[in-house]
């Protein structure tokens, strides 16, 4: 398992070894020993798994969970391809306002770890793109928030030729500055405390 720290403090990219043969392939996108060594947590205790399928051009996010309670995510692409993006929205973080992106697909099976309090978005690059998530907390609608993917202050990448398809919720989401002014963003120190 190859590991790379991303531009957002605490976010990590994992690239597993893929074992192809005449029958197909075998891959293990999550490995606790590699995760523990890279992140410093004893384990990733999943409370829920999610599965999404998206058409080409679908943009999901920027989504985040109110902190507290906070949640962490481990995400990989099981089919198709997507540009997966982590955004630091933790007020007080040394990388606040920064983002990083990883090309995920069914060839390399790269995965991303999202620490408590960061935002997550992705752009599906082909039809029937399937994203698989592990989360450390269960879904509670009132705790799930969104920020504008099109926030010019963030300048998130939208691959050339992509016509974004977005939910009404994501289209109406506030910018990072608007959310901060409204007191909707997580505090970095509180996020760090919940990550231990």
C-alpha cells in the first residue's frame, strides 16, 4: 500500500496493490495496518457504509458533517472514475481554505481518508461511476451540511467539457465565507479532539 499525505492537513491518499490475472483482479482498498501507520489511529471503526452511483458530470458536494458529532470517511471508486476532492473548512486549521484532488478509478483503486471536519466533493468522469464509503458515524439529516462547489474563493477544479449535474441542495449551498459568517463551519481544535 502506497501512502501520500494530501495538501489538507490530516487527509491521506492510499494506493493499494492490484493483483490482476486471467480471472479478473483482486484488490484490498482498505488495510488497517497501513491506515494505522499513516493516520495514527488504532483502527477505523465503521458505523455505516454508503454506495453511490452517478452519471458522467454529476457533482456531489461539497458535503460535511456538523462537528460535533463529526465523522471521518474512507472513500474509493469501485467502478468508473471520479475526481475526488477534499476541502479544509476547519476554522483555525493550518490548511484552512486549501483543497486537494485525487483521480479515483477502477484501475488503481486509490482511496482517500477524510478526517473529522473537512469537506468532500467529487465529479463523476464517466457514466455508472460507483463510489464506496465507510463512515465512523451514522447518517443524521440535521447534521449533514453543504457548501458551494462553485465558490470562486475555493476555485475547485471542474474537468474541461464537464456539464455539472447537481442537486437543488448543492446548487443552493452557501460559499465558504457565508458559512463561516453564519457560524456553520467546524472548529479545528474540536475536530482534532474528536479524531483521537
